[in-house]
């Protein structure tokens, strides 16, 4: 059974349990990967978090049921996992723009999100550059925040954090503490994932003199990484967003590796003549046969 079959079987499980408690761990087991890997890959491929997809599907089925039956709203709310009609009504209006009682009105406009399935897309016209490397334990220092790690949220919250750190002088302080000079390139690491949240640090490797005053410290354990490169690009033209999507949407499904728990890096390098290169480091293990 290949990756495509496993993912579609996982979605079959989700679809068959839309009126039950959906066990993300069970869906991941069906897909033959870790829960973290399954949710992350789903979000990057579909550009919507798994939890949001489930909410949309439940509200789609609830709307159909309201239109096609005389079932009480409170019963439909309970069927789709809502503890009160009020909570159900808020969720329903958020998606459909009307209250549940209005769904039975003639001519009312509602939204329907179809069942998702995975199919092969023939691309491959642009290669994904990668290498597998063993890395020793290191220490980093810097400043951190907590971000929502689902779906598109990192691509909104992370740039906003960089903007705050640049404007507030944190980036300059990190460069100075690391001895990099005013234009030295620093790195970033996402770690300590807890549900939908992850910590994100902007920083650099701890110098030989020890942890600079006024910064947080992060211990990075030895690990095997899949390292992906953007290639060299002119200043301001990084395609790091697209690279992340291709890693999870194209490389992982066809590779012999899966992501494992551990810090993920975005490394930035000055390649001279106002050009740069970025690398994404993701901790991996070989898939079980």
C-alpha cells in the first residue's frame, strides 16, 4: 500500500467519524506516520489545518441535514459534537453567514465543503535540493515567542515576529553578541511543539565565551536532519514559503523518511554580492518497512 492509499484511508476514517470523537492518533496510524507528521503534512498539502477541515465538513453535513429534515437544531448540534445549541449556532453562522434556523428558508445561500481525497499530481519540473546529515548537539541563544503552528499561521506570525525584533533592536543585539557585525545573518528555530502551538526563537549559536547576558538559551540535541536549500537568491526574493510547502507536499510523501520530534531550523547565509541562501532543517527518521 503506497502513501496515496494510506492518506485516503486516513481520510476515510475521518469522514466515517464526523459525528464521533475523531482520534488524530488513529488517523495517523492508518496513514503509517506520527500524529505530528500527519497533521503537519495535511496542513501543508491542503493549506488548512486538519481541525479546521473537520469543522467545515461537520458544518457542511449539518446544513444538509437542516435543509432535508425536520430534526431539531439541538439534536443536530449534539450529533456534530456541540454541547449547546448556542455553541453550534456560533460555529454555523461563522461558516455559513446565517443562523441554523435560517438554513431551512427557501433561497438561503449556504456553503458546502466537499469531502477531501488525495490524488497524484504530476509535477517534478523543479527539483527539491536536499541532503541527509547527522548533527552534533549545539546550544543556541536568542529571543523567542509562541506561534500557532497550524496551516498558514506560521507564514503570518513568524514574519510579524521578525519585524518586531528588527524594529525593537533584538536582531542587532543578537548580531553584536554573536560577533557577526551589523549585517551578519542569524538563524531561527521552531521547537517545543505543544498541540497547535510551538516556540520560535531568533538567534545564533552560543559563543565560546558562554551565554550572552539578557538572552534565552536553547539546548539542541544530536539528531539526523533532512536539509533543504532555497538555492542562492537576490536580497528580498527568498522562496522559503514555497520551499516549506514542497517539503511537506512533495518530498516527504515520496521519500523513505518521516519527520520526527525535534527542533526545525531556518538557516540564512550571506553568499556575497547581495545574494543569500536559506536552508530548512527538519529532524527525520527512516520509515519502517
